[in-house]
């Protein structure tokens, strides 16, 4: 009789442990963290677009412009000098959010992440899959930056 009781306890413990591992596996598979937009990269970019891949490996098709410091909107196709570094991400998604900075030679480059604690060091260039979460986070970053600039007092020389 004691062997039967310990066997039941062992089966119960094994069943609970199995259910726990299955639950953890399902949670890991079905829930994930949304992509994190690097605020320094976004705010340092001179042009932020939603783009998709085209037939060439050095240009993107502009779908939407989120932020620019130019008066005129960019053309439908933009040449990106380091597009090959992010081409896999661009082709894997329908469209991506692409922060861009001028390269000084008439083209654009995708800047890397900027780390606050590493000075001017940058990582590899990075773009973000365009979905509702990343679009709303991008808008939130841009609106917050605009609000902070407008809320600062302006010192006038007199």
C-alpha cells in the first residue's frame, strides 16, 4: 500500500511539472516582446520613412514619410548606401521603418544604434518591421521630442 501511494504522488508531481513546462513553452511561443525602437537612433535621423524592398539592392521604395528635415518630400525611391546590411530584414517583412541620415555623397545611410554609455560608438545599422506597435511607438517618440523642444524656454539676448 505505501508503494502505491508514493507512486501516485510521483505521478502527480510529474503531471504538474509537465503541465508547468507546457504552459511555459506556450507562453514563450505565443507572447513576445515587441521590437524596441532606439530613441537616440530615431531622434538622430534626418529622415524616417516606411519603406519596402525593390528589385535593386541599393534602393528602397518609400511608402510613407514620418519625419524629415527637408522642405520637399523625398522621391519614391531612395538610394541607401549601406542597404546590404539591413536587406535581410527589409525583404523578410512587407515594410519596415527606416531611420536615415545623409552619407555626404548624395545618398542616405541607415545609422546604427547609439549607446549612451559608449560615446560615439555605434552598432550595426538597424531597421524595424513596420506594424501597428512600432508605428505607434515611433509616433510617440516623435511627438514627445517635439513637445520637449517646444516646452523648453528660449533665452533671448538683450
